[in-house]
């Protein structure tokens, strides 16, 4: 693994700096590092990474794994992409907001709330994004148990009752 | 003076796409703005989960009408990485060729839109006429003007013949001449300077803080380009310059895009003249082993990033797309603040949000009271004849 010096360096630094919080760190290939993180440590770890040159948060990918919901934070220092993955139980999905570190993350965090129903603690209230204003509250389309067919059937029934 | 908040969009004549800007005005000056998005949310990420990898290729192509090649290339780079497929060099070269042609087409389109927004409609007419040359190149190579569908998992769908190479080079040579004229125009024309200098300012530290990408970031002096930072396709073998400018305004964004056109022509020439021999695609199995990949790509508007997770079936578990405009819109609200209401369309257009186009027109003949539908060839002929009368002869092309 000597060919990936930069990648190994950032991985080792993260593991040494945040023991216990950072787990399963992996150098996947050149310029790609993946790691799992305890949600509570998220703002602190991202702030440290930002100071270390990872100035861009490229995007946040929310996901549904069944038992857990979660989000991948794709950190970017232009060449290297470090994906920080946090998981939160489906029964009570909560992730701390990172707006203090990356103010630009506001639409990514709103997306987590809107499409996956992950509560982002510290996200100021406001207009919803990206779903339509009249999209039913409490439905989270990117969850695996949300089926497009059910939604369409529901909408068709609603439309029928309105036209009567 | 009292502050007034006015909505700008989602439906507004100056906007090409539905998005909403709430502008706080003090007289004619903007003192604050918020951007509301989501009017064009189509649920593609959810749709991708119920389609096979190959079907998704055509879905992803339609994320954007202009960066269609950018999105599919990012997507299949992920798929091929997960499938551990070795894509032939010739396929990578053809992808690079299409990518740069797409950049030329997009930047010329932007020059036109910028000209239009600043009231310089001649520039709009000129660049969109010249853009037809590059659209013709794309049609020649792929069979289509906008959604080229050249990519397939494991390679490309069409090879490039010697005649096609010659034809593309001929058109690029013409565009090189035209672009020199645009660069001269951008740098010397007083109307452009008056309309763009110091408009929509974005200092480097703000661009960095707000995560600006592509020409928007480069016009603020940030040397950020995925083609240089993490070369994909054949970019590590090509000789090109990373263009930056330090005026931090709409003028800088114009100069960066005009100069990038020259770099793209250079790359197109290099790729065509050194096209590697060999097959253009390899077979990739339908089912892909579980894994995760994330890749980025320098689209004409900036960094495009996709995340893909596979689960062992022929359909993806999760696909995430972040297009460059999403990253750049964060900078727009800063650019608008302190500016004038009249500059709003230009500032928004300066990050180059996208729009689509059509290739036929219906014309109502008032004298005869008849409707005539012009096809592509007839319209083109009409255009050429029209310019011939004005002393510009394109019939040699």
C-alpha cells in the first residue's frame, strides 16, 4: 500500500485524531478514502478536515439500509475524495447539522429531511426542498419502503374524489 | 428607503428554468436574496433504483439537455469501476472527443445567452450560428445533436471514421477563427466591458467558502478543474492550460469561457490526430457485484459528481447526482447582493444554468394565409442565403 501515501496519511491522521468515532476507514483506490463515523462527531470531524485542506463538501448522499438510515458526506480537496458515512437508527433518525462548518450544505441537509426523513438537528426551519409544496408530509420517497406505484394510486384516488 | 421583497420566478421571462429568487430591494438596489429550488424535481434518483444499469444510461442522459455526455460519462465511470471493466483506449478517446465538443457547444451557447442578457443580440446571433458547426460535428459522430448517446457500459456505441475526422477538423478550424474574433470582441468591445465589468462580483474567498465550481470559480482566480486535479478519460495525456481570471465578475466568466474554447479546440485536434487503434467496447455483465463508487467530472459548468452503490443485481441500490449548477447557485445569492435589479438576469445567466432547444419552426405566411413548416435543412438553407446577402458566406462548409 506504499503507492497511496497521501491517502494512507489522511486515513491514519483521522484514526489517530478521532479514536472511537472513526471506524472501518479504507483506502479504496488512488484518491478515494471511505470511513464510517459516529454521528455525534460529524461537525467536529468535518471542521478538522476543512482545516486540513478538504475545503469542499461536494455533496451529501442520503441512503436507506433498512435498519439504519444515513448519509455520505463527500469531502473534496480537489484531487482526493473522502467519503464520511454516518448511520442513524430508522426508529429515531437524527444527524447533527454541519451548517456551522459548511454553510453551503443547507440544501443538502434539507434534502435529507425531505426525501429520507432524517431529522437534521440545528437546521433552521424554512421552505421545503426538493419536493413540491403539496407533496404529502411524512412520506419519504427515497426510503426503500416507499413505492412509486402506491403513491400514484393514492394520488389517482384523491383526484377522483376531487372531481366528483 | 423602505425595503421591498419581490419574487423573481419561478415563472419569469428572464429565467430559462423554473427557480425562484426572493429579492429584497432598496430602490433599484438588491440588499438581500434567497434562492428556492425544486420546481424541476423529477425524482430521477428514485426512478434509477427501479431500472437496470443500461436503462439508467438513457435516464441519466436526460438529467440535463446540454451536459448529457457529462452525466452519462460520470455514471458509467462508476458502473465500470464497480464492474471492474477495462475500457479500451479508443473508447476513452472517443468519449474525450465528445466531451470537448460538448464543452464547445455549451460555451458557445453561453456566450450567446450572455450576449442576449446584456442586450448585445448580435453576439447571440453570431455565437448560436457558429454553434451549429459543433452541433453538426456531434450529429455526424453520434447521430444526434443534443442527446448523443455515444456512451455504453464498457465503451462507446459508434466508431469514428477517417472521413468523420476530416469533417470535424474542418469545422473546428473554422470555429478557431471565429473564437479569436469573440476573444477580441470580449476584450475590446466597450459595450461588453460596460455591461459586465464589476457586475456579479464573487471574491475568491467567498467562491471558496460557497463551493463554487467550474468557470464560475475559475473566474474568481481559483484553479479548480477536475480535468487537471484528478485526470479522467485521456486528460492526463493531453496538453491544455487551466484558464483562470482574476476580475471576479461576469466579465471574468466571459473571458474564462472564451479562452477555454481555444483549449478545447486544441484538445479536439490532439485526440483526433492521435486516436488509439483497437476495439471500441468490451462486454460488461448485466449484474454488478455489491460495492460503492464515487466519481467526478468537469462538465462545461463545473464539477459534476455521482455516487453509485450496487447490490449484486442488475439495478443500482442508490444513485446520487449532484450537478454543477447546484453548487454554483449558492454563490449567486452573494453575487446578487449589492447589485442592481437590471443586472439580475445577467448575473444568474453568468453561472450558465441550462435550457433546451428545438430544431424546427412553424412560420405563418400572412399574405397567403398559410402555415409553412420548415425542416432543419430548409431553415439552414434560409440562414445561409440570408447571410450571403449580408456578405458572410458559409456555403463552403
